[in-house]
């Protein structure tokens, strides 16, 4: 094992890791913004709302992320309409293709997680809101969604970690994320073992950070599950 | 169904009137034409065997269940409903339903406090967001209510940290914070340990004494007898007997009511 190579590769790998963090963070942030309305549409009784969302979720959960990336990156560029549209500067870039795909992918999974959580909000609490005269949107905003977020957090934490690992596929469309950088160095040095071990360690470190952050978030969001403070 | 915008309730019932309510769940016909009324300041108790339709009737009043047919007036205002094919009645205006609900407080058997909010947050939520009360005023109102139900020292606690009796008192305060013209109670003490029943009944008695119109589904016969101005005995989806408590408890005219009271299995 070439320890010197491993140490020398750290600065470059860190740059790759930074790219990974940017990709995942942006996709997750956009994804959850999209997932909230999707989940609300998904639990609606109106078929014009829930059926398209059902289809969207079905497609994104039912196909490999790699295939989705290829379709966006290679496929969209083939279409005359896309190349002449105002979106072309955007879809021309591998970076935005990856963000776009990851966002849609994670929003589909997150919408499904939120749907489960929304349906798990105790019926009586929803009924109490209705009985007080809350209009539907207000009730969703003030009671159902905040309550569902807390219920969804453990499953959503899992989705974050899956997204982090899935983001390695960005390297297949030329992006220099953590995996991409490792592959480039391997091609130059023929030392796959050393480089991928280093990449794995960095992924583990990122996962550890996420797990810690989630633990903290869960703690912050559930004062109602902790024993009361006795100061007052 | 008349096209008249707001016909007055037929047989009095200035605070509440329901007329010929029918409601089925699938094949099970739960309400078979229930009529009842309450004048302002009335305390009406509803008693009857399990499954006789007491909760269903109460839940129809604020449209937590939509009746299949029948009419409902709250404070003299008819809740407008229209026939929607095979689904039975649907409200004509959700705005009207929401507005009426905001004037009708409901207390549930299982409290149904919002568990992610403190007691105080539970109390100010609807006044601020539904009634658009200024925050300061909502908090003042909530504090004086918490004082009344004896929970002021629990204002920053979460429901999970309260006893059942405390939770129910908080839930009553939450309903009162809307200053409702009518209060509905669905077996408010049935989920409580026996030693906690008293503290909740005391709060309800207190509200009754200040002259608020109330309708209470209860199995606490002694309590019903003491606080009610009128008692309704429901049997099998119909009003079998109604009258002042002395009459209904001491000399019921219906054989079924007599049996129900004698059996003591409520
Ligand atoms: N949402 C529902 N779907 C199907 N059946 C229902 C529903 N709600 C009530 N029922 C049935 O309707 C009947 C009357 O119910 P209801 O809750 O009104 O009775 P109740 O008089 O309040 O009884 P209890 O004293 O046990 O609370 C029962 O047989 C019940 O199972
Ligand atoms: Mg009941």
C-alpha cells in the first residue's frame, strides 16, 4: 500500500468531496421544496392532482438513477427543441444536468416519505383543527406539515445518506465529484486500491456528519418527547 | 330542501336546532331521523347505550360528519347543504362551515391536543390564525383561561407531560379560547382514570354555570342530572325520550329509557 500516494491525493480528493457536498446539498434543498407540494397533491382526493404525482413518483422510483442521468445528460441534448430553448445553457452543463436529475429523484422519494408521514399524523389532531374552523390550507401548514416533518425525519435521514452515495454517479457524466476525482487519479497512477479506500473514508466521514446532524435535528424538533425541564 | 336562504328553525332552538338527521355508514343506519334543539344557556345532555349514535349526532352538528339528510341551525343560522348525487349532502360553502365551526367549540374523548405544541401554543393557535386576534390579546385570553382551569403553571409544558385530566382541561381551554357560542362535549371524561374525572367535571360545571350553551354526551348520569336543563335519551338512532332531568331520571315514560337507567351499564 502506497501511503505517500494516499496522503498526496488528499487535497484533490477534498476538492472532489466539496463538489459532492454542493451537488447533494443543492439537490436536497430543491428536492424538499418540490416534495412538499408533491406530497400534498399525492394525498389529495382530486384525481387530477394525485394521479400525475403518482405517475411521477412511480417513474423516478422505478428506474435506476444512472439511467435517469444518462437520459437527461445525453438524451436532452439530442432534442432540437431543447437545444433551441432558453434552457439549453443550463442542460448543456453536466453540473446542472446532475442537479436537475438528483433533485427530481430525491423529490420523488421524499414526497413518498412525506405522504406516509402525513397519513400517520394522528387523526384526532387533524379533527381538532377542523373543529376549530381552520381552513384546509391553514390546517396543513400549521398542524399537518410540521407534525409530518417530525414523523418523517428518520426516513428522510436515510434518503439523505442514499442521495450522498447515489451522487457518485455524477462521475459518469464527467463531473469531478469525490468519486470522479478518485477515478481521474487512478487513471493516472494505476492505484485503484489506495484511491478508492481514501474515497470510501471520505464518504464515511460525510455520512458520520450527516448522522450527527440528524440526531441533533431530531432532538431539537422533539422537545415534546423529552422529559420536561424542571427549572420553572 | 327549500331554496330559501335562511329559514328559521321550525320548533325554536335559538342556539342549536337539528331536524330529521339521517346518517348511515355503509349499510349501517346510525341516525334514523334525529331532531333536537337547545335555547341559549341550555345545557343538554345526551345519554344512551353504546352505538346508539350519540357521537355521530354530535359530530354532525359541526359537520365533522356530513349527514345524509336533515337540516342544522347554529345560532339561528342554517348550514347550507346541497344534494351531491349519491354522496348525500355536501356543504354549499366551506367558508360558512369554517366560520360556524369557529363559533362551536368541541371537546373530544381523547383530548386531541396538538402534541408538537406547548399548552400555550395550543391555546393561541386558532385565535391568532382563525379569528385573526392580535397576538398579545390571544395570549392574555389564553392566560386567563389557563388560570381558570388551573393550568397556568403548565403553560410551557407539552401535552405528553400532562396527566389525562390536565390534558382534557387544556383541551377545554383551547375550545373556550375561541369564545364559542356553543360547546360540544363528546364523553369528555371517558378516557380518564377515575380519580381524574372529578377535576374535569368541575371545570365543565363551572362553564355551565356561566351560562354557556352546551351539549354533552356523557355516561356520568349523576353529573348529567345535576348540570342539565334538558336530557335526551337516544336509542338506536332515534330520540326515544327527552325532558328535564328530574322527569327523565325519576319518571321516564319510555320503557327502554327505564331499562337503560336501571341496568346502570353506561
Ligand atoms: N366513521 C365510521 N365508519 C363506520 N361506522 C361508524 C363510524 N362512526 C361510527 N360508526 C358506527 O356507528 C354506530 C354509532 O356510533 P356512535 O359513535 O355514534 O355511537 P355512540 O352512541 O357514540 O357510542 P359510544 O357510547 O360507544 O361512544 C356504531 O355502531 C359505530 O360502530
Ligand atoms: Mg361515542
